[in-house]
């Protein structure tokens, strides 16, 4: 009789132990999930990664981070051995290592017409392109055309010079050129270095060519501008948080980030809009076209 009672209690005890163990595991799991939620927020992870200034001897990589951290590249012509370091341009000039939210690295001294691979170092971690290194191919060496410079100044909404902002410029048919502003917000780019996807220098009209400019200042904001080669040295002041059309003299607040998707450099090209200020700086509701109109769709149409 006693043996029967004891044998019946054993499953009950095991059941209680399993129940208690499951309860503890559930509490730990919830705690871990809450911890992950709590940790979500500003990070050192690279954002807005862009490759620019691709030439026969080098290229430029730039990105932003939510918090100030050190930034660098590890690169090589061998994707399995990224051993060569390249630091932020400002650190290369000063000889010291500093922390920024905008990161700008020039890689120089490369071999023409060769593929190079790199990872981004941001803070204490390195990052790649979805599990594999980023890659870029240098162009063939060619005689450079006569220098043609565009320049200007980036300012904050309060009118102060925006130092450490990244400026990207494009003309039709060419890859992105970029530079970093000086401490006073001034900047300068050799537009004559513009090359197409095949690596050839791009011919353009030095008087009427449309230039699109995008400014990325990290946590300080962004700006966009349209100008042309007739008024590009200097370009009128560009204010962070604004969209400028110097062809028409119009300025508007930025309503969205026009930096574009993707990770390797092309931002939204505004040159196709330069002849249409209405499309650039206003929004039209196409459907419904009149107030109170009944529709058979739940999707409005905007221009």
C-alpha cells in the first residue's frame, strides 16, 4: 500500500519540478527580451555608407553613426585578408584619433584597374556588406582634364559654419564626388574629376551643366541643393535642414531624406527636377482631385 502511494507521488513531484523549471525559464526569457528592448537606441553601427571619388589610385568611403566613435577601414586586394588600415581623414591630418558622428576615410596609393575589398570599423566593431566585404574597383589611369572647381560653405540654421559635414556632388552621367567641410563649413571639390561608371572622365558644359549637391552632417542634419556650373565657384551658402534651388532662387525645408537607398553612394538625383520647381518644392494631390470626392480606392495619388 505504502509503495503504491510512494509510486504515485513520484510523477507528481516530477511534474512540480518541471512546472517550476518552466516558470523560471519563462521569467529569464522575459527578462532577456526586456533587456534587449532597453538596449535599443543610438548605436555605433554605420549608416548612410557611400563610396565616392573612385579614381585610378584610390577612393573615399563615408558614413554616419548615431553616437561619436572612432572610424576606420581595414582593406586589401584579398577579400580574406583585410589587413591594411586607413583612418579618418581628420585623424590622418592631426595625427591623433578622435570620435565623430560623421566618418570620412580616403584610401590612396592603390593600383589602377584593380578590385579592393574593405570592412568598416566603427567604435569597437567592424561591419561588412551583408556578410561579405564591401568592394570597389579602381579605374584605369588616364590624363586628367583641366581642373574645374566647385566650392561653397555649409551653415547651420543659426548661420554658423558646419564643420565636419560631408558634401556629395553629381553631374549627369557621372559617379559621386565628395569632400569634408573645414571647421568653418567651407568646402571644395574638383568637378573635373567626375568619371562615369566605366572609369572615363565625363565631358560636361562648364557654363550650364546642372549640379546636384547633398550634405550629410550626421546628427546635425542634411541639406540638398541644385546649382549649375555658371554659379558653382562659389555656390551660395547651403543651410542644413533646407532644400535649395539656386537655379530659381527657391528654398524649402527638407521633408524627407533625399540621400537615397542602397549602401554605396548614389543619392537621389535632383537634376531631372531642376527645370520644374513645382515638382521639386510642392506636392499635388491627383486623386481625389476635388474635396469630398468619393473613390473606389483607399490609395491617394500624389505628385
